[in-house]
C-alpha cells in the first residue's frame, strides 16, 4: 500500500490526503459527493429543447430553478460530509421532488403550447404548432435524475450504516 491512500475495507473508509492532514470519507459520502457533482453538472445540461430557441438548462430558466437546485445540493454536501443522516436524506428527497416537479411543469407547458398552437388558423399559428410539436425534455433530465438517485442512495446508506 502507498502512503498516500490507506484503505480499510472492513470499515468502508478511505483516508484521502488533503494538504497537511487527511479527511476521512466513507464510501457512502463519496457516492453522495459524486451524485451532488452530477446534479450540479445537470443544472447546466440541456433540460428543454425546442427547434427555434434551442436547448435551455435549469440555469437558463428565468425563475432561478437551477440556482435553487444548487443551493439544495450545497446543503446536501454539507450534511453528507458531516454525516448528518436525516438532513442528507431530506435534501436528497427534495432534489428528486424538485426534478420530478420541474419535468412535470415543463411537460405541461409544452402540452399547453401544442394545444394553443394547434387551435389557430393563421400561418404563424401553424408555424407555432410545428415548433411546439418538436419541443420536449432533453438529456439533462437524465443527468439530474442519475445524480439525484446517487444522492438518495448515499443518504439511505448513511442512515442504514448507523444501525
């Protein structure tokens, strides 16, 4: 074994060097940090795609949804690193609820745009109908979902590790 990394498989901990000292993170905390990183990357990934406007991420949406998500992720990271089981689980559940809610809102707005565009008779309405018909959720929703599921897995494992 090298001096930089000491593994103890019985306790599922890894000593990760950080400057002069070391920070002890167990596997669940590392999984949680990876999940949190994936969620932050997902906030900048394409969330909604429409032919005319292109792709829009959660950060690009005017209601600051991406920034709210990043704040929840920061709360989760602190809870995870400090091994605060209940707050980490709560933050992970909030993340999943937020992602599902945003996907539902986006889908309902896309459906409303398709319905209103299809009811018109002018050339502009038919153009709007074709644009609305091609709009949909983009691959960023998968990135957000994967990160949130990893965060939830880590939070549940943190909680179960205490038992």
